[in-house]
C-alpha cells in the first residue's frame, strides 16, 4: 500500500520541442528538417532542437560546432522569444479554462492541479487529453502530458510517451513504477549524486528503498530525507500559481572573441539596456547585480555587488557593472558577457504571462 496516499490530481504539460516546433510552424520550409534554435555553426549553444535533429543526438546546451559535426545538414535559426511568449500566453489561457492552480516552469511547460476543476471532471487523464487537443487546435503545436498524484511523478510521466503523447501513473501503480525507475530519473539526483549512488549499489528505486532514512541522511545530508520520501511516493509540494522569479538577466555570446576595453564596455552597455527593459517590463527592482564573464577557454567568472536600495535603471546600475569589470585585469579574450539582477523586490513584480 502507498503510504500517506495523496489524493491530488496533478498534470504536467510539456510542449514538444517548443522553440523548434514554432519555427517549423511559421516557416513551412523547415518542416521535416533538422532545426536548431540558437547558436550557430561557429559559436554559441543550441537552445532547442527539433526531433529531426535529435535523431543525430543534437540537444539543447550543445555547442553549435559539435551540433553541426553530428548533423552536417543542421539548420540554425535565431530565437524569437517574443513569438514564443505570444504562443505561450495562448497555451496558458487554455490551462486557466480548467483551473487557477497553474504553475509555469518556463515558456513551454507547467504544472496544473486539477483535483478540483471548473468542469468537475473526475478524470485528470481526460482533462489532459482535452488540453492537448485544444493546444493543437489553437496553436498548431503538439504537447505531451504526465498525470499522477504529485508533481515529481507527473513530470517523469510526461517524458515517457513523447512526442505527442501522455502517461498516467495511477495511485495503485505508483510504488511499482518508482521501484523500477532508474535512479538518475529521480528529482534531486544529479550526475554527481547518481555516481555516488551507483558506487553504493543503488541503480533504481527498489535499491534506494532498501536504505533507511537514517542511512540516507548520513550519506546525503538533508537530501537523504527527500530521497527516502520520494521513492515511497511521498511529495507534498503544492502547485503554486504565479511563482515569482528569483532573477532577471540578459547575456550575449559573441561571434568572435572580444578583448579590448572599448569593445567590452560597448557590449555591456547594450546588454544593460536589455536588462533595464526586462526589469521595467516585470515592474521590479533588484539589489544584487552580477557581471558574468565567460572567456575563450570556457572558464566563467562572476562578480557581484549588493546595493543598499532597489534599482532597475541603467543609469543607476551600469556604473556598478563598470566597477565590477575593473576589479581585475582580463587575462583572456571574452566569449560571453552577461548581467543579472537578483534579490528582487517581488512585491511589485507583474504576475502576468506564462513565464
């Protein structure tokens, strides 16, 4: 029997290859072809890849150069985030037809709690089917979904029948499912933790379940209790609508490395304009500003400063960026620059949009 059986009905909706699918939708010439959004053959990284590109093991976060080596006929497309946000908003409107309990994770995925829904439909699986059908009818795009008793299981389930499919893990199926689930699929288990578990003989849920809570706490600290609970289907994390952002940022990867003081300051000035634009759009201010520098040897350096008051205008924070830049002499050519705000004044932040 499942301990502390959770009666909630949670859906995780995940758009299929969202950015790349939008590009193929808007440009018929790209349909059926391997497409990578972001990056380029020489520089940058892949933000999203179509399923045609994924057949060649082209994935997000892969460098453009390696992506092109794996798929010589790969087509690179520049991202159009305003377009993605436009469609994302349409998708969120569909979610809200069923429940106010919608927690966006990004432009292309969200959790929905449909335990109680506007149509009083007792079947979360049928609701997921309806939502996916409405998304396709309204946007022309495909979505996958996972349905279960908590957020973790719903998210794992949404990946099982991708693309354009869904999977329901019923309460009676939860424990058998978790026992056979590879440990690398468990929420909170990254590559390093997975390797540590492998050395302990933990390869799937059933192996993890043999460990007591005390043993797991000794081995993994505070995370031990989480692992103990999650393998038993216990997760009470709520679906939180309008989840507040923790940071706002902008960055730029350069086609060719830059090194001169003039080039770097000009680039930072343009990035600062974009950060100001995003801060104003979200109606927020921040206290902690961070400068990110990635060198041509791929090492990354960050420098931060926290101000006494909240700010969001370029005229106020750009002098701070220049001070952070001048803290140390740059030793290598620069590949990427970024500026971010954290420690935000979320009381003022807009809560609109699927983001």
